[in-house]
């Protein structure tokens, strides 16, 4: 589904991965350990859970949720999916609409964070570049725009100026770089220099018309079905689309009680 941006990104990926040193890997490992411990303690402090409406995905259902402390600080935001969501998914790689699932966020989530809704995109054959992302996977887009604004993004050829209008450099997340081109109903994609094939999961940012518009954990179906836990810190934005909101810095993938979860946590206020 990613089309244009992935075709030209293979060379950028190869150059970007060389920038990460052994020392950085050690620091990241320490950060993951600390974040996992923090996530456990955060769960224990959670006092309120708020859920969006259920949406059919494949043979199952998914819904967004947010965990809030009494103070209003979010502990975790994400999607909860039943086991059936891994089956009965569209098999036509060209039917983009059938493979896109829009999940509203609860009002409490919209009030506390900059996220408006979640768009789940199923890629039955993956996408470019070959040998990297061309395996079955899900894109979990946490949008900081409305569904109407998301759907109004045209193909790159229709409005290249919208895609090429990048956010101010001072706001860019460290260790992420923009890929060429763009994708309709999404925008331009930004990849982390820490990405390492083979692809199982990674964080992506998105931008359009001069602002960052989404955060996207991209995860293979195989990794989700295995039920393996992942707690991964990533470079946060340095400029924020909406002031006075909580912004996450870590993504999580896990299975609990027979349900799959893809979530964001480790929030800071901006």
C-alpha cells in the first residue's frame, strides 16, 4: 500500500542503519528495560479506562482505549483486538478501502492527547521495497488529524507541494528521515535510522502540508500472532501539532487474555 515512498527508500534505509553505534544499542536496551518496568507500574496506577466503539476487522473486532490516572495523565493509549482480527482479512492487495479500518478515539483520549482516531491498514502482500516490507503486515496509524482531513490527502502527483512541504526542521524527531514521494490518504512517511531488517515491527512518522500528522507502529501479522512482547522507545517529536497535550515516546506490542494490543505510552506534556 505504501507505493511511491517505499520505492526510493531502500537506499536511504541502507545508509541510515549505519548511523547507529554499539553504544546507542546499549542505551536503547537500558531504556527498554526501564520502560517495561514503568509500564508495569503504570498499569497498577491506572484508575480509569475509556473505550471507543467496536469495529469489525477480519473475523474479529477492535476498539481503541486510553488508560488515565486520576490526575488526567494518560498511561497508555492504543487498540485492543480479538484473536479473530488476524483471520478473514481482505486478500485483494488493490482494494485499499476494504483493507482500511477507521477506529474512533474516545472523547477522553482526544482531550488528553493530540490523537483523533486510529486507522488500521492491512497489507496482504506488504509493499516496497522488495525484500524488506513486502510481507503481510498491519499499519497502525495514530492520527493527529480528523478522518476527513486524512481522506482528503490526494495522490502525490495531484498535489506534490502538500507532500513536499515538510514540518520545520527544528521540530523533526531525531534519528528519523523523510522518504521520497507520498501516499494518498496518508502523507509522507519518515523512517527511523535504527531500523534493521528483517522487518518484524518499527515506528514510522507521517507528515503533510507542513505538519506531522500521525505516528505509526508497523507490525507483521506473524509477529502479532506469535504473541511476543515488544517495548520500544523512539525519538519523540521536537515540535508539536497541538499545544497543551500529552505525547507518547514508546510503543508496545503484546497479548493478554487472548487479545492483541498495540499501544503507546511514556507520555510527556507539550
